[in-house]
C-alpha cells in the first residue's frame, strides 16, 4: 500500500495528477483511510494508476508525432508560407484602402456640391433682403412718436 505522495513520487508526477486519475469508483475499490486520515492506495490500485498514466503518456506522444507531421520541416517552407499569407493580407488591405478612398472621394464631392448650393441660397437670400421695403414702425413708436414727456 502506498500514499498518494509516494505513488506520485514513484511515477515522477504531481499528487494532483494522481488524484485526477482516481475516480469515485476507483476510491471505493482501491483506497482506504488510516487512523491519521492519510489515504492509502492498494497495490492493485497503484497498478491501475500506473497503467492509466502510461496510456495517457503514450496517447499524447502519438498525438505529438501526428502534429509534427503537420508542421513543415524546413525554415524555408515556413518562411515561404508566411510570406504567402502576409501577401494575401496585404492584397486584402490594399483593396480595403481603395474602397475607402473611393468612398472618401464621393463624400468630398457631395460635400462640395452641398457647399455650393448653400452659398447660392445664401446669396439669393441676401439679395431678397435688400429688396424688402423698410419696416413699418412698431405700435409704440407710432403711438408715442413725437410726444415728449411733460
């Protein structure tokens, strides 16, 4: 029988990793608690943990080998792929810049036309203001015009 710490040390893994392998059914079948409250794992339980851990390690090693096949082997290949990707991004950005420039030109043209229309309307309004006759004097001016306080 071994403690969790002893088993972890023998496998060269952390106690947390051992605890993750120990499910509720595993604990019920392979563990006991001594008088001091320390969890003891039976020899069969230790073998179960070792087996699960080694399967886990083998699976990750196989996945790592498969992933290495996907990664290009030479720096030149990596550089070529990177350059290709960056060029595609630059082409996309160039197109976006062209679109924005066209929109800006359209907006500027519309703003210029609006400014001209406003200037023409202002000139027309100023011309009509000059042609209006003088205003009639207000009620109080007519009423008190020419009277002096006595």
